[in-house]
């Protein structure tokens, strides 16, 4: 029996399912891979809550309920999860990829967001939802606790643009140097031309080419 492929798109800091890349991914799948499930929740503004939210979503659609004996498992006879994470979402995707041995595509991923967010104003407003929230030392510590090494280098496709004005692409290039690493000259943090990379992403996920 063929497994149901599900893509979990994890948006970045102060972003949403309405972000350009999330919408482009959803639309591309609908047009070219209509049998692939697409999930992109509006993440909670604290990292612990966001991770729990993502894990519960995957467990629910796998027909499981989280329990201590399933803590590091997503046993799914009929489905498989594929991760796409952008910026801070790339940091979360890496954590989930390591915990559950899942393939992940990371787009301009944050490598040490706990350092970067120390420099941000503590009061934040999500421009998509209007939600006002605060970044405190507890959140910085929670983010640091999610930092993960790489155990399965072939599980990662990492796409960077050297013109990223938010994150230093060299950090990700160094961390993921032994993975499938694509470095594009120019661009910016939003990853210019992302839509053109979607066929390569689907090929990395070993999804069948669309029938024309």
C-alpha cells in the first residue's frame, strides 16, 4: 500500500500560513501533487507551545495520541511526514527532523535564534495576526534547549541566499556543509525565486513528477 505523503510547512518568526512561500507551496501542491496533504498551522508565539502544536498535529493525523512510550516515534503505516521550514521554522523543522528521523527542507534557516532574539525588542506584534506578545529570558532558554546536532545528513536539503539581510548565511552553510546544500548568490531573507525551487524540493522528497 502506498503511503500518504504529508508536507508540514513551518513558517518563520512573526509570520503565518498567509506568507508568500507558504501560499506558493500550497498552490504548487494543489496544481501538481493534489494527493499530497499540506499542513501549515499558525504557530504559537512561544517555542515550547509551537513544538507541542506541531507534534500534536502530526500525531493526530497519524491516528496517534502522544504518550510517553511514543515520545520519539511517529509510527505511521499509511503515511509519511515531510518538513519544510523557513527561518525560525527551519530551526523547528531541524529539531523535529532529528527527533523523528524525517526529511526536511530548510529555507534560510535560523541556526542560533536564541542569540539573535536577545537583540530584538521584548514586545513583538505579529503583522499577520496582530497578536502582541513578549520575548523573555524563558523563551530564549527554551529556544536554546531545542538546538540539535545532525545525525542523518542526507535527511536535509538546505537552501540559502547570500543576500539574506536577517541571518548570516555562513552560519547555516557551516552547520549543514555535509548535507544537501544549495547556496544561491544574492536574494534576501524571503528567498527570492522560492517558487522556482519547488520542483527540486519535491524531487528531494521523492514525490512523483507531475503528469503533464
